[in-house]
């Protein structure tokens, strides 16, 4: 009874719970639509998905309930016109969840795959995987996105010709200060750092980049809840590299494999997403090679991790995943098996157990709850 009362109080305090204690889950996809489902915070069940808007390959999304907005990229690739690759701002109907276009701006690059909005909702940023570039945009008070205010084209390559013959910006995040952007580039084995000016322009920070081990293929990164560390997930190497983060000083702490002991050197890793659990004690990563979610213990004093387990994702190609705000459930988007699988989280041990809840969705790639915790960048969040 006490747990139920506490949970209901948490939801009421965010003003996001409905009368039947559900949260709206938005689903970005590799298809032609953005979907939503109602998630029951008590039972961990999901309602059938409903199309909220048509869109061209809205593979990554971001939500800011504070201004009733959702942002998506159109992750179209080579051969398309520049207007096809874009960032889209959507007005959200709070009662129905339906989306209406507010603005569309060109990506200034090819294959945009990540979008984020800073804490005060003044700027949005995207990473263009195909062209290896990053773009920043001003965000108006109504949530609409203006023409690009900042742009950088990455240059270089690294040691795996099949994947690293040219730059491939795979994610971009505002750091905890809100004054700096960190962009992970798979093709160059670097995380580029940029200072953000008040007019939305960007320039190399100090240092200008974090150099990862050759062949790491950095994809996503996450800042620790206390903002003292940054963890960088290598898609190609299947590693997590941790750094003590105090710019201009950024010191490497450790490199840990996300894979099980004994994994063959030539095995496909395909590491995709990395997140802290809401309690800050555990870190999780998705590995698309073995189709698993790996769990790690986290030492907040040293920034070091230790792999605890790997569990089947319940499908093929686990890309993005999402914790419920109270941390009791983990939802995994399996892109090629077209399903979202729900796991119960043991809050004491971090262990995951499938609940049996599986939602069929076409090519799910990104999950976001319609809550303030999923909006502006939070240390430890996504």
C-alpha cells in the first residue's frame, strides 16, 4: 500500500499521470509514422499503438512537455534532396497525443539520426550520420525551430575501412553545464566538444575532442548523475570508455567490454544505447550482435563499471530502450523484430526479468515518455 501511495504522489507531482495512472509513450520508428501507447505505471502493460503523425523515418525523437512539443529527425539517406533530411517540430495535443507540424528545417547534412533540446528549450541540435556533421537551431518560445544557427562538418577517418572511411556523427548532447555540446563520431573515433554561444553558433571547445581507442566507433554517450563522469559507448568495439569530466581536463578512467567473457574477437557487437538507471547505481547498454541488454554496476567515486549480466532483449536488433520514471520497468525497442519488450527491474540488484508484455510496432527505434524527466537533458538521462 505504501509503495502505491508513494508512486502516485510522484506521478501527481509531475502532473503527468492520467486518472488511470498511465503515461504516454512516444515511439520513433524506421517507418513512416510516430506512434504512441499508454503505459500503465503499476502493471507495466502497454495499450495498442496508435499513429500520432505521418513522418519520413522519424528514427529519433525528443520531448519537451513544458512547451507541448515533440522533435524528430527525418533519417533519410543519400540520394534524397536536402529538404528530405530534416528536423521537425511537432505541437502535441495534450488530451489526445496527436502531433501537428509546427516547423521543418533542413538538416544541413545527410542521414540525421539524433536530436536533442537543451534544458531551457532555447536550442536544438542534431547529428547527421551520413555526412558526419552536426547542426544547431534556435527554438522559439512556442517550440518551433528556426533556421540553423550553428554547423560543423567533421573530417577524418579511422582504422575500420568498412565503417570508418569518413566521419559519421552518431549522437550529440548538451553537457551538464548547458554551455557545451558533445558529439560522438563513429567514423573518426572522437567525441567532439563545442562551446555554445548565446546566438546559437558553436566553436571548438577546450579540449576540442576526446580521442577514443582506434576502432571504438563511438555511438552514444551519457553523463553521470553527479556530472563528474562521461561514459562513451563504442558501437564497433562493444566497449564503454569512462572519463572524469571537468573541462578543460578530461581524463580517461577505464575501458570495459559490454560483452560476455569469452566473446570471440570477430563477433558482432553492434552496441547501440547506454543509460543510467534512475537510481544512479546501475548502467545498461544494448548489444545488437547478441540481441541483449547488458547490466553493469557503477562506482560513483571512481567512474568504473563492472558487467553483471546480459539478458535477451526479447527480439532482434535492440536499439533504444527506456526506463519508467520510477525505475521499476525497462522497455526495449527491438527494431527488426518489430516489437517493444517490457522488463521488470530489481531495484536492489539491477537484474532484469521479462514481464511477458510485448507490443508489436513497425520498426521501433526510439522511446520517450511524455514526462519532464524525458525532456530537457538531464545528467544520466537520454
